[in-house]
C-alpha cells in the first residue's frame, strides 16, 4: 500500500466516522467464512495454495539415507527408491554425452523449461486462471508437494551432477546446486502429466503411460531435455518419473480420482524387479509403462491409515467440473 | 612457429590414396575415436573377376573407418542379398526404383507410408548402425526391408499414434547408447529426410509406383570435414542398391526382355576439389557401371547429383603461366580450424606420350610470418613433409601424383598440399599458423600452361567434434559485388580476367561424369540462379582428350523461394513437420523425382538403349519449359543453369500459402 493511500484512508476515517465506542452495528456475521473444512474460496489464490499444499503434505514423511528412501503417504502407496552407487552414474555418462548432440535443436525448450514446465502442458490442455483456475491451482500445489519430497530425497542421496563426473559435458545451462538423483523436473513433469491426464481422460496413470498419452510423452521430453542440457543422468529421470507417478497416484487416491494405490519401488539391484534400471539403460516410456504395470500388482500391506484431506477433495471436485465440456449433458444426443 | 620442407622425399601413396594417407598421418582416426590398428577383421568379401572387390570401402588401405560395433564381424563370406519373400507382392514389372544415398533419413515419417501403413521404403541400409549378428549380406551397418519396418511401426503404435522416435531406435537409425552412433534423426530436421521427401515422399493416398531404396551414410562421413571416404561409401551404397534391385527382379520371376527394374539414383553430396572432368574414381565407376548395364541389356540406371553450393566460396582459381613466369596467389587459413586444410593444383591433361606427363609445378610457399620456403624438388610419385623447425610431427605434406585415365589414355599431374589444423585440443599435436599463406607457382616448360587450383571442402554437417572452418583464396582484384552492391555470381570475361579467382569450376567434384545429371539451383520467385549455385568451367575449358565430358550443370531446379526466403519446403524429421532447406541438394532431389517419373513408361518398350531419364532428356524438359514461356525472365547463364530451369512443382500433400512457392 502506498504511503499516500495510507494517509488518505486515515484522514478519510477521521473526517467521516465521528465518535464511536466500539459497539457493533446492525450487521453481525451469522456464519464462519468457510462453509466447511474444504471451503477455501473466501481466501486469495496464495492462501488457497498454502491450504491445499498443507492438505497434500499432511502426514507425508520421508525416511532416507544415502542408499534408500521411503516416502510414507498416509492412506496411499508407500514409495521406495533405491539409490545406485556413484560408479553406476559414471556408467551413465556416455548417454549424457550422446544426448548433448541434440542441444542446439532443443535450446529454446531447455531454456524456458528451467523454471516453467506448465506452459508446455498448457500447449496440450487449455490451462488458465479463468476457465481452468482450480486445475491450475491443483497442479501448482502438486508441484510444490513434489519439490518438498524430491528435495528431501535428493538431499539424502546427494548424488553429484554430470559436470562433477567430467567437465567435458559442459552443460548448456547452470547446474543446480542440489543433487542429481532423482530428477526434480521428471518428478514434477510426470506428476503434473498424471493428474492432468486423470482430469482429461479419467485414466489411471498406468493406463495413461501404457497408452503413450501425449501428456506423458511431453513429460518424457521435458525430463530428457535435462539430460540433453547436461544436468541429469537418464537414471535420474527414471527415478523421478516413478516418484512423480507415485506422488500423483497418492494425490488422485486421496482426492477421489482414478488411482490404483500401487506400491512403487525403484531399485538398482535385482534385474528382474519391475522397477529395475540398469547402468547402461536409457529412460523410455515403455520402460516406465513396464515398471508401473509390474509395481501396480504389488499392493502395499504396510500402508498407514488415511487422514482427512477436505481441501484436496473440494479442489478436485471443482477441477473435475472444469472438464465437464467433455461429458454429454443428460438427455443430449451423442 | 615456423616450418621447413624435409630434406628428403618419400614415395607418394598414389592418386586416390593421398587423402587417406594424411588422414592416418594426422591422427584424424584418434580424434574421431576410431582405431585403425585395433579394428576387428573385415568380413571376407567376394573377389571380383580381375581382382579387387565390390566393396570399395574394404579395399586395403582405404578401409572404411567404421567403428568396431558397426563392422560385420561374422568372419564369413559376405552373402548375396537376402530378399524376403514378403516384399515381392508389392512389386510389378512397371515398378520404378528410386535409390537415395544421403545422411540420416526418417524412414518412419508418414511421407514414406501409405494410408494402410505400407512402407514406401522397400529396403534401407543404415551404414552407421550397429551390425546385427546374422546379417551376412552387409559388410557393415544394418539393412532393413519393408516388412521389418512395417512390423516395427505396428509394434510402436499406441492408439493410432506412431512413436517414430521409438521406431528409429528399434531400426538402428538412432542410437543414443553408442557415442558415435547415428542420431541426426533425433533432431527436428535432417538433410537426408528433406532430400528423400523431395525425391520420393508422397501423401498417404498416393500410388506406390515408385519404391524407395535408401542408404544412409555413416555419420563419420559427415564428421570427416573433407569427404575423404565419401567416394568409397557412395560406391558401396550404389552397388548395394543395384544388387538388391536385380535380386528382387529375379525373385519376382517377371518375364520380359531387358531384366531388372529401372533405377533413378540420387546422391545429394559433394566435394569441392578434384579434376572436375569426369575422371575421378567415383565418376568413372558410375559411368562404367551405367554403360556396362546398358551393354549387358539390363534395365537402365540414372544418376542425379547436385552442381554444388561453392560458387561464392573463393575455393577455385585458375592461372595461366607464360613461359618462365610465375604467378602468385594467397590462400587464407582461418584460425580455430580443427581440421586439415587441403589444396589441389592440377596440370593440364596430357596424352601418355606427352612431355607434360612428368612436368611438376613448382610451389614456393610464403608462411604467414613471412618466411619463404623455396619450392621443394619433387617428381611425380613423391611426397615431402612440412616439418616444424625445432622438431615434431609433420605439420603438412605435399604430394605429387598422376591421375591416369584408362579410357582416354591420358592423365593429369596433381599437387596436393595437406596442412594441419590451425588449432588443436591435444598438446603437442601438429598445427600451422592461421593467416595468409602465399603460393607462388611456376612450371618449367616452353609452353603456356593453365593450372586449376581448388580448395577441398572443409565443413561440418550436423554433429561432430572436428569443426571444419573452410579456407579460401584471397585477391583484391576479385569482385564480390556488382556495381549495385548485389552479390556477383558470375565471372564475366573469359579472356584476361582481372583476378585468378574463379566461380567457373566450382562444380561438385564428384558430379562431372558423363552419365550424371548435374543440377544447379534457382530462386522460384525471382527466377534467378541462386548465388551459391556452382558454375561449370564451360565447354571452352575442357580437354579435347575428353570429348564426351561437358562440365556444366545440365539444368537448374528450385533451391530457394526467393533471396529473402531461402529453401524449399519439405519434410522435417517427424511426420507433419515441414522445414525449408536450401541448396543444390534440394534441386537435385526434385530432379531425381522427375527422372523417376520419366522412367515410368520404360516398361512399355524395355529398351536397354532407351533415352528415358538420361541427362539429355532432363535438359529437354527444361528447354521445353524455357521455350514455352513458362518463365517471365530469360534463362540464366549456361555455366550455372545449363539447358535451363525445371518448372517448380510443390510437393503433393503440403498446403501452400498464397504467393508461397516453397
């Protein structure tokens, strides 16, 4: 607020109110601001976002050391992520070098995706703060959830970046200070793709990835672009994609959307495990589809009890309604 | 650092091997991560009658530099083409085959598929792909037939959407796991895809009367900035296409005279230095092959190549030496050139008995620091090293050899000067100083002698560690612009020109064979010859010893929309994407489409001597368009556009914007 407005409001009050002893007038509130625990629409966008992020993160804990991370999602799947040793990442470097050949072709994408992946999703699905306001807010909150979880895991694993393995990779953008594994861009892009795909198509994540849906193709490209840029190993993207899909599956389950409640575990150990990723492997959608299908079968016996997430449910309902143009009105012809 | 000629000479490896010799000497193998000594054994190949092998890339010591994982390591005899029966049903006695040899081509693009999912690509050979054990019919790389392409596409189709990137990887067209694997198709556009679309792409509902056979050169070809192995790989590609076309005809069991499918070949590549009179190894071999098939009463083969894009690059010079006099030229080497620079000096053609057979031009060098190195005494068949004063590896080598042409019983003496890069990343590697290198040339004879000089191409296409920076001739008297400030793209006066630098003679040095149709480029809107489109020497220059050779473009085709809007429109890598690419490569590809069209009625006569699709027939199409008044402007100069312009036909299936010929 400007100083002039501040002064103006004060002088106006002095000029208009007169003497007032503080007793209330004829209009006294008859109800609370919110009609229920899920009603946040009295508050500004920023505050709504804070409330939604709290609802998403409530009860979520991460237990991690340098070798293994476990994300406990109350009422949702348990996510496990194994971190390979540093020798594994050294063996991923030839792939990072190969992808560097695509840099000039992808420069515009890589540069703008440093801090904006949402515009690219907006290229496939109309996303703005008028027609898809709640969808946009939900997706931003999902990204915030991802960042908190992925940063905690990155911190525990503390995997050096490609530039730390060999400076000749000469990344085309600044290498972020945090660890490489798992990739935050992959986590966020696949989480956004999963939630958005559920809103648009009603598909589960497994269905969407298996169908190579365009939103998942986009998420894959965003993740791969970070390898092209020279700041991520393909394994970072694979782990991030699984983590993002896992977090999104939790969000969908809690919100009442399409979910399978899978128990996702990425491992670098057993090569017959569904989430196995070898040191010479490249990150592809068929790999992810395969991993997700295999993992979906393993229901988690240890899942903890759900906790109420009324804001998430309410936002999900409104976001879903923003896609009702895809549903035929009752009685209307096909 | 300064240099001096070695006091002793060494035998020259002989014409056709000098580039390979310097490639080894200069450590280009190592820079590209290829090992010469450590290469696995090459497959045994069928020897030809009279010695040698079909697979020129495997003639020692010109062994093609393919990485170990690309080589056929079966250690068995290379087998004849293995034709899968499933492809035969799509061929008829009327089929025309279009063979395209180029860089990476997006075989999975919808431009090369029909509505029903049938591939227009009959067969493809990716020379730089990892060899598949069991493929005994290729000496290196990987071949795929239509059936495998279609099955791969079916496997990677998700709800009607074809994952072309996954198909490219599955078919070996893209390989991210090998650092030196092919990956140009992971980019949004590629030269090969653009050329293939212009030559043979079609909308999904177009008929399948022309079937494509595609050979992708290994990316090492484009990584070597001077095209050292271009001829060897191209020849392997041509042989592979013709062998398979013949095997297909046989497997189909079609009746009739003159067996075989007619084949139109497109090779949109080039180099800038060479004899440029049809006598280079690749040119002679193509001529021999095409003429031999005619003599053997086999179906006709036609070859189309670009005239070249070097018209304004100052890579060509011609000097007339009067008795006892010398001429000076300046050769400028740019800084930060990480690859070898090559200069060729050609004596006039002589008969074997001629006095010129042993005459060697004397080449005195003035280094950028002013040091003058007197001409080394060199005989034909000798080479001499340029050594750093103070010791170290040779920084250059001057070869003197003689190119003998059997058919005309004549030859030419050539000097080839190879100079090390002007920059290197390896400590201790030989480099030379960038700047002006003075050349003083003299020939000890009592005649007037005309010397042709050309600088070899030195540029990088696509990805690669050896970034080439082209060198060029410099001369204050050479006019770059005309009086109005526009680019001057012709030399003008033939007699007593002011400068020794030439646009004449900038033709693609592998495209001057007599059976090859050479194609220049013109701008569709202005109807002018594209400034970069190379100029031929013109009939005046050529030796009477080679009466058949006409060294100029046969025709010009569309290379650009206008000066302000370069390129013509054709496919990008992925289905539905379009890009504009400019050059005589694109003009060439459109002409190959025309040649394939001209060959369509050939089956009616099956005449081995038919003129359908020969360079003269292509010229006739241009002459007819020029005389019908198709154009608002007179035909461009013959040196650049030959018989005239071919009418521009936009590709079917692309929507043209108003006033947009590209």
